C-alpha cells in the first residue's frame, strides 16, 4: 500500500486548495508527479520539479543533522515577488534518519515537542501511510528570522529506524510549496534490503 491520497495530508494547517494526488496519463492510468528520481539508500523518491537537490551542501546538511543523518534535502526559493518578512524564506524539504528510534507510542509526544522550540498553532496530529508504514504529522507556525513561517512535520518508523520528514517555508508560500512535499511522498518507495 502506498501513501494515502495527498489531499489527506493537506487537511490540517493552512487552508486553501490542495493539489491533486496524481495526474492521469493519456491512457487514464495515474502518472507520478514530475520530478527527478533520487535514491537515498533506504528509500527512493523524486526531487520535485522546481526544487534543487542540495544534499551535497555540507553547511545546510550540518544545520539539520543534530538529531541524525540527513538522507534527503531539497530547496526552493520563494515563489513570486520576494517581500521582506513575508515571502523571503528559502523553503526546504528534508528527511533525517534519527540517531535514536522514537518508539511508536512516543511519536505524537515527539511531534508535539516542537512547541518547546518556539512552534505555535500546532494542528491536531494526523495519521498517514508511507509505503505501508504508519506515521503521524502536524503542521505549525514558527518565526524564521522575522518572517512568519510554517512547517509540516512528519515522523514514520520503518524497520528499526525513525524517519523525520519536514517541509519548512513561509506562511505566505506554504500552500504552494506543500505540493513539493506531496510529490516526494506520493512516489516514495522503501528499498528492499
């Protein structure tokens, strides 16, 4: 079983129209979202169209690796006209394989702990399925150097590892850039090893 339809994932947090889960090819069969295939060892997915693979940027990887190994990192500049403290955040989607596994019964408290680091307006925790593995996610607001930011934070256990998947962007761009996260999740496949 794959990921639940993407509209389920966009059901919390900011309002607005959510992108469709997939498009249909001329023969009527679903086609994956556009993007460049990428393998991260224990899973494969895509770099969404319009996003840049920055996994080799050691400065950015270092910022995200305090709790584990960064397995995936893509970035996208602000859409539209850049406006200071409104739409001036370079968005990222990152996947960190946590050093310490979060037990299934501790995933929700783990997600809620973002409030200890300045996150506000936490949504209710929602469940999702990623390649057959059950995970949970929340959406919340946070300040990004003076710009109102918004994040979608997902945690899923697979095998003996915990995968922490995050979209960080401005509130202004959240609904638009959520499509990138949905593309990543829609074509996500666990590697058989």
